[in-house]
């Protein structure tokens, strides 16, 4: 009964936060309540109506719950130690700490917290899209994300996806704010968001790495064109990003999936390729069986193929049960989104912030394409990138004409009044 009460108390907190953050924006408020209602409905179905319904309950959820309960039994004095675990262990540690604090290990407590993170990921995407394009497109993108099926499923489950996406979108939000409004402290906040996302899952490291690569390119082009202010701000940004990357690489925090408990620098490139590109693929949902990689040349030619399978599998010829149809529909939705990115590329390439997001998105696709070998896992991992992808689709549907001068004017009115609110 205690766990049930705490669960709904967290839901009430979420409702209060929605009202607080959107008290002057009724349309956004409606979108966030739609996101909340959809995720709550899924939680209620999975918890009290039809437990273990395929796709609503992931296999990893029970593993997280077992580890969290073990953590909670250590007691708070033992839990407050350093260094903290990384990756999946960090989320289980977080769950266990919550259980120890509230005195209950009812799983719906974490589900409710994940729903809170999922709803405010939609909020972050709204602000990212508004800074990039227009308010109407931002509302549309937020609405699509609020009802994006498997993202909502994973956002209410005992998985780390909700927090990976939240911190990732938070980092992007502050990064776009830095590009658009030149608030230098926002690049530091962006790295914090990327860092926390990376701590939960290694794939997010590629977004931070992509950001660093893009900033180096900005430094070179700014210097060539004599844009001193852009050069200096980009140099400061790359310094901050570099410090963040150095910390993650030297501690190995969040990198356990590719390097045990150590850092990337401890492992050779060829060994890493062999580990991630091995031929051992088992299970009904596996794909590209027999396709192995052992050197950088294999990486070059296999990456596009692996990327296509990661983004859109299961393919029609891979359908073996009625439940695979869910995966097929999910893949078709991703195809629509990436077609929208293709149609939007002429405007993306003219906007430094949008182009940076595209580089980060491609980096994450490459990371997951090499880390996933079956479409069951792939559907869960690609849910981590849909928020980035949606932000890059202003021409996804019959949309409004983009008027950049109006966008800029709107940014000045909406975003310059608060220090930490892009």
C-alpha cells in the first residue's frame, strides 16, 4: 500500500510540474498531459490489467528490479559511496537508492519517476524545435513524440531509456541555446546533460563526441572566414567538451558495455571492432548472421548496412509472428521520420545548430548499429534517438513555411528573460 501511495504521489508531482512549467502555454500543457495520460495508461495496463504483455514488459526490466532490490538492502550508508557504478549498474543503483529512501521496493514507484522523465523529454523537444524552427512545428514535434508508441512504452518501464533520453534532450536543449543565444554557461550545462546520459548508456557518448567534432569544424571555418567571436566561443566550447570527454574516457564511467570497467583508451581499435562486430548472433530476432568485422575497412562498408537494419528492422521478410507486426510498424514510423530528415536537409544544412544535431544523431546511429544484432533490442535502442530525429523534421508533414527572421524575433522574446531557461 505504501508503494501504491508513493506512486500516485509522484504522478501528482508530475501534474503539478506540468502546470508550473506551462502555466502560460495552454497548447503545450495539453500536449504534456497527453504524454502523461498515454504513459500512465500503459503502466496501468502492464501493472494491474495485463502483466507481461509483449512489448509492454521488457526482459531487462526484471533484471533491473532484482539488482535494485539488492542495492536497497545494503542500506543508505553503504549506498552513498564513490565511485558509483556506470551504465546499467548506475540505473539499478538509482532505483535501489529510491527504494531505500522510501522504504518500499514496489516497481511502480520507478515507473512513475520514469514517466516524469518521459513527459519532460517531450518538453525538452518542444523547446529544441522552437529554437530551431517555429512554434507550430515545435508543438507538432512534441505531439508526435508524446504519442510515439514504443518510446512511450519504454518510458513507463523499469528501464533506463527514459532518463537516457531526458538527459540527452536536456543537453541538446542547452547546446542549441548556446548556438542561438550565445550563453556560454549553457555549453557547460549541455555537457552535464550529455555526460549524465552517457553515464547511463555508452551510446550517448557518440552525441558528445559528435558535438566535439562539429565544434572543431566550426573553429577551423570561423578562423578561415575571420569570424573572431565565433572562433573564440567555439574554442571555449571545445575546451569544455574536451574536458567532459577526457573525464568519461579516463574513468570509464558509463562505458562498461565496450570496455569492461575500464576506459576506451585501454583497448585497441582492432580488438574493439572484433568485439562489437563478431559473427555470433543467435535467436529468432537476430539479423545479418555471418556478417563479421575484423578491421577498419569492414567498418566502412558494413556501417550503412548495419545502420539500415538497426533503424528499420524487422523487414517484411523477417515477420514470423503477430507480435513482429508491431516491430514492422515501428520500423515504418522511423522510415517516415528519416524521410522527413531527407526532405528537410536543405534547411538543416543552413542552420549550425540543426547541422550539429544531425552530426550527433549520425554518431549515435553508428554506435547502436554496431552494438545491436537483433531487432528486439534494436527497437529499444532506437527509441533513444527518436527525440533527436524528430527535432530535424520540419518538413515531415505538410508544414508551414519557415521564416527565419520571425523565428529569431520569437527567440528574443521567449528565451532571453531567464538565465537557465532556453
